[in-house]
C-alpha cells in the first residue's frame, strides 16, 4: 500500500514540474525522471553535491536547478531535483541589464532633459521638467516642441529613418526663447526600428551670460558705446585699400577733469552721457563711434573723403550749439585726419587727429 502511494506521489509531482525533473530515493537512486536524456544528468548532479538552487547552462539553454525533500510517510523521504528552463528569462534579464546600462549612460551624459522619439516622430518619453519649461502639455510629435508643423530638413529622426549614423551628433534646438544643445543617440530596443534618444542641455542662461560678457568686453559701461578694445578690432578689419580714404574724427570733452573736481563726478558723467547721445545722433549709420579714453571719443569713417568727414564734424558742432547754446555745460573739441594711401599707418592718422584737436586754431569744423 505504501509503495503504491509513493509511486502515485512521484508521478504526480513530476507532472507538476515546469521543465525537467527527477525523484531520487533515500540512497540517491533515481526512481523516475522526466526523460531518459536527463536521467544521467540528475544522477551526476546528485552525486557532486548540487545545492538547493543553482543556475547552469546546457548547450544554448539556461536552467535553474532546484533541490528539495519530499516526505511521503514513515521511512519514505525522497529528493526532488528540478531543472526549469529559464533561457527566455535570462535573455530578458540580459536585455534589461543592457537597457539599464544604456539608461545609466544617458543619465551620465544628460545634463538637463531627455526625449525618446519613435520612427513616426511620436514622442515616447519626455521628462516633465521639459514640458513645464516649454509650457507645452502632452505634445504628440517631436517637432511640435520646437514650433514646427513638420519635421525639419536636418531632423535626426528623419536621418535615422534613412539609415544614416547619428550617435553622438550635436545640434542646436530652439523653442521660442529657449535654446538647447541636443546630443542624438540611437537605442536598439529589439523592435524593427531603433529608438532615437535626444539629450537636451539648456543653453539659454549660458547664452545670456555669454552675451552679457561679450557685450561688457566690447562696450563702455557708462555710455554704452563701443570701447577701445572693439574699436581696435574694427580698425584692423577696415584698414585696407578697399576702405580708402579712411577719415578719423577725435572728439574731446573740454575741461572734464576740472568739472569733475569742481562740480562732482556725477555732473561729469552726465556730460559724457550727453556727448555720447549727441554723437550718436550726428554720425552716419556706416560710421563707427567709440569711447576712446576718459574724455575722448573716436569716430571712424571708412570710404569717406575729407570733404564728407567735415560735413559730419560740422553736424556735430551744429548739434552741440543747438543743445547747449551757452557752451557752459558742454564744450567739445574736435580734430580730423584722413588716411589717403595704403602705406600710411592708421594709428599715425589717429594721433594726427588728436593733435589737430589740441590746436585751438583748428577751424576745420
């Protein structure tokens, strides 16, 4: 009766096993195995002390080996050994592991935001911070984010669909006042077409900061005019035969140091601001105006003869008289010099204009 009960139990257990299995008696002999091919395997594994749980590879398949004890009555303990085929689980785990590595790489590279885009330009993933920053809710297509009705010509998703390589390619993306640097990556997901991943770095604040630095490096902080550094670059750029004749007008705010001393620097600064405004209104659009030094302003007039330069200087003098008829609040001195030949030193011309300004009998204007 006990033997009949045990045989039924053994066969019932094997029928419930998901995979291959065998049941051994107390002495380690196999009572029954799920197949003859696996009988030797389980016999060997029982002799070499296999643990309760172990993963092994047999051919191109992965198995999870389990070992347990079944009690079926007095003196009737059996050992159950099972080998569950976990090949698909292992493949899935490997894919998940690779995807996790990819996500880790994305997170390492990503400075601000991430987009994941399908072959039809549909957004599969977009982080909530980017939605909030762009003030856009649930956009369907990637080009909608950047204010387009259709994909642009250099769209990385379009290029990827056409079979072109994109990994690591950088490009700017703009959305109204926001500027992003996009790094395009390709992620193979096991689907027919790979997924496009775009890492977006917000450059807006950097660009604003860079523009502010550039502006301050080329502009006078008081008047907002170009400074000597910028004018030096323009002089080098325009000092060519094609720009001849090049006229130079030097303008000086007379007695500025005395005014600062007697009436205060606020009054002196106001005079400089008034002078800057007056000069802006008096010169032509093609002329270049800068604050050359503390009380000096330099005007560069490319492709301008002495006759035409005198007209500009006369307009400055006339505007000064109209705005300050008494001459007490603003007294300007001006000097003119012209470069006529390519072998003349442009800075020598500037110094000559400064010398002419210092000559009280200079009546060019």
